[in-house]
C-alpha cells in the first residue's frame, strides 16, 4: 500500500474514560461539559476506526481561514487540521492530517462523485502515487458529506473499484483554504510546505512531479485559476469599461479555470458568449447553427489539406495532449441592439483569427429526401410524448415532431447524405423504427410501411465550407 493511503489505530482515549471522568469532577462546570463532549466525540469515532491513528489538531472555523495562493507557505493550523478519511473495503472512517505526509510532495485532488472528469482521472492519480510512493502523497478530497455514499461509490464504481481508494470526505476547511469553482482541482504542496502550483488533471504528470521533487522551477503546466464568469477574460480595470463598444478575444490552448462549453454573457450593455475550451470543429458547428436554420454536422464541408488542428485522429497524439494544445476559447460581446448581427460578426472573427477560411455557400448535391405517402402519413393519435431513438433498438416515437426524427437521421453515421424534410411538417407523428437497420434499403422499407418515403435526390443545400487560407492572406 502506497503513501496515498494512511494506516491507523484506535482512539487512544477510548480506554481512559474512567480517568477522564474522575478528573472532570474536579473541573469547573464548563470544563466538565467540554471534556465530556470531547471524550464522546473521540469514543464515537473510535468505535468505527479499526486501523487509523488519531490526528492531533482542532477543526477550524471557516470564517478564520485565509485562502492560500501559489507561493504561500502552509500554516501550522492547516498541517494539524483533522480530516475525515473513508476507504473502500474498510468499515467506518478515520481522522488524518496533512502532517502525516509532511516532507513529501502532497497533491490535494478535489473531486466529487458526480464529476465524470474527476473519476476518469482517479486511476491516473493512483498510478502516479504508486510510481512515486516514497516521495508523493495524492490525497482525494470531496465536500460530499454522506459517509456511506462515498464508501459505496469507491467500492462499486467500475472505473475505480479495483483501486481500493481512500478519500477525505465532508470537507469544508480545505475548500476554504483553496477555493475553486471547477472540478477536478489539484493543489500541489511541495516538500518544503509551500503551495507549488495549482493545476488541472492534465498538469498532474510524471514529468511535472519529477520536476518539483528535483526542485526545478519550470513546469509544463499552466496554473489553474478559476475565473469569475461575470468578468471579462481580459482585464480592463485600468480603462473606462463603460466606453467599451465591441469586444472579442481568442485563446488557443486549454484555458485553465474555465470549463468546456458555452456561457451567455451581458456586460455594460453588451451581450454575447464565451465559447470555452472547444475544438475548432465545435466552434464552426456552433456558428453553423447560428447561420443556417436546422443545421446539422453534415453541413460542415471540410476541404483542407491538413486537418490535424480539426481532428485529433490524424495527429498521432494522445487525445488529452491534442486537446490541451488545440482547444480554443473565444469571448465576444456586441451591443445588445445589434444582437441579430452576431452571427456575421462571429463569421468575421473566426475567419480572421483561426487557421482556416470559412464561408456560407449553397450547393446542389445528393441528399436523402423525406416525403409523406398519400393517405398513409403517420399522424399521431395523441398521447404522452415518447422518443426512444437514442436508447432502444426497437425505438418508439409517440406524438413527436418530425424534425426530431430528421435531426436523429442527420446524426446517424450509416447515412452519409444529408436528410432533408419535405413532408410539410403537418403535425406530430407516431412511428416505430428498428435503429439497428443494416442499410438504406432496410430503413426505406421501415418508413414505407408506415407512410414515409425516403429517396435520394439532388437539392440545393446550405453548407459551411472550411478551407485552407490562401498564402497571400496568411502573409498580410
């Protein structure tokens, strides 16, 4: 068992109850109550802890905690802070302190049972702790309070159940010492007791661990500083922000301190979004949805000579490495009165600032056209909405808008052509589909039996076309 997991023993006060009680009779009423309370707490924990040492320390009031930042020295109160630890395959909990690991590199791994990224990283952290077991302690920490819930999760989750992990649970103090809003979150405390850095899971690597242990100053990791989503990514504190009229900023490479996704923003009369930590293809698809009604991914036409920056499959790199280097973050704001022009602004920004040229074009090309058969169109008989296309092989559609069916068809990789709806959208439909159809002919037969016709024809289609930039453009 490596140093991530702490040994223990019974609370030493358990067998001294009579002595404590006898002495307590001689104390003031206040002291007696306090002593009895402390004894009861210790005795309650001792009945659960089979193999853990009792920690010396006093729980801190969160109001008295000053948050720590990179470069700060760990205060003595934090070293001695009692932490509740639960371990898979062991009953009860234990009390430990950071002092148990003092002299090693300590990495606090803030996680939660609902955080899929946290869970995916736990096996990696376990392996790193094994590789550096004499010099490193990685300590998982969750604010979640339910002992049984955490223990059951550590024992039954398919990704980590074989690791027999431990975790601090019901934490509040560590979260106040190291405040954050995004999980997972990794705080590095070097062997000298100083906060070395704070990173994402990507920054926790054997290379960086070795660098800290060897007292190297340069780490291959961008510090993770969770950001206030209501402020701008670029600090304008020295400028009159009320005069800001248009604003955009684009970052390449993972932006630590932001999650991945879309954040709507309003700021001093401006409106817009942050598209954070997304691939270029995802950004282009978001733009396509703003420019083209009913847009789907098949309307992205990729015509580039080197697609490594668009698709990690061609890069030869691990996905995490590729994503860390090729994620983009775009923040853009326009006057609220010009919100309708936002798609065109974005088209200009992405054309100017990304490695590729993008254009909205209309092309006549082969499509799969969905039409209704006379007198057989599967209009709904009513009832509660039901759509199991994504969850069942024999899927049912009950009282479903037909555009939901078309959207599913356009995400199906077995249908390379764009599906165009020409049914006229005359009300919701009821339909049964075997989603494991083998080929187009099989799907056509399913539809024909229920009043729909799916045939290949040519139509004029709106496309978002991605091309290489011309050399002359790159040189300007």
